C-alpha cells in the first residue's frame, strides 16, 4: 500500500528484511500495475513483486515463489446466489465482471475475460480500488481477484468501508492454485548482482516470514480460501 509517500505492507516488510540481512537496497516507484509490467518487460525495473507466475512473465524474469495463491469470484453477499463454476458465471446474464488491467491469474482467467468481453459484460479498471468502487456502486458487478488483495483494499480505503464484512468469496475449480512471489529481471541486472539477489531472496522465501505476516493480518477464512504455503503445492 502506498500512502503519505510511504510504502506499507507484507512485500515492503519482506524486502526490508532482505535489506537488513544483506547488501541489497531497494528503491520503490509508485506506478499502476500495467506500467509495472511494461517497465519490467522492457528491462527498466529490476523486480516485479507480489505477482503470480505466468508463462509470459517467465520470458522476462527469474521467479522466486513465496506462497500459493488462488483467485476467486468476489461478490457482495446476499446480492447473488453462489457462483459454482465458470459456466455458471457466464450463464447469468444479470452479472457483469470488473477486473484490473494487467492482472493475470493464468490461462483460465484470461479465457473468462475473453468470453465476458465477447458477451459485452466486462469492465476493466486501472486498479483494485476502482474495481471495488464499481462493485459498490453497482451490485450487479462481481470481480475475480486474490481475496487477500481485495480484502486489504476494502479495509484501508475509507470510501469502501460499506463493503466491509459483506463480501463473499466463491472458488472455481477452473481457477487453480498458482505460485505467487517475486520476479527478478533477466536483463536489467549484471549477472553477479542477479545471482546474489536470487540467492538472498530464495533463502528468505524458504522461511515462514511472509506466511506469518499473512496469518497476522488477514482473517482465517480469507487465508484458508486464498492462500497456502508454497510447500503445499502439488
């Protein structure tokens, strides 16, 4: 989270731990997600943090897994019946989908977006706050996002407080668990710097520091449906 010209949250805390234990130093720039992607792909950013592993991103960087994440359908409770599958979502003509530009939870997610766009029921917003405001202003909208991310936005943005305690998370079998973590650029760093940073990140990724942070900040029901330790991956 970026507020009052400072960065807060699990990832900044994790990178601060890395700084304290190594010779690494990190400088942050606040830009939208799609801009982050462009900077990383063009070799103008060294890291892409708090991101899901995808084949496209693998072309630009080396991935360090921190945990497993599952995106879910998020809706305002009591506004809609439980959404049980992708086909269920697609068949409900009253529902619209709002997502964040440049978010990617894998091929199945992209297929959903393509089909909802074909049906004329897709809205794309620049950031999670805008997506949540769209839902608040029109309960016909649902989103697909990491529950921890959406929950965090609702808790920290005053305008979204009416959504607090009123959200439902519906998991879809078509949206599997995916690795989430940090990418190191394959082109922006010298080989020795890249290898050193990779070794340090892997060392502390293997600890439970990030996992404990999530457990301390998010309700058990949100963690249960959204996250699992990376060792649990099959």
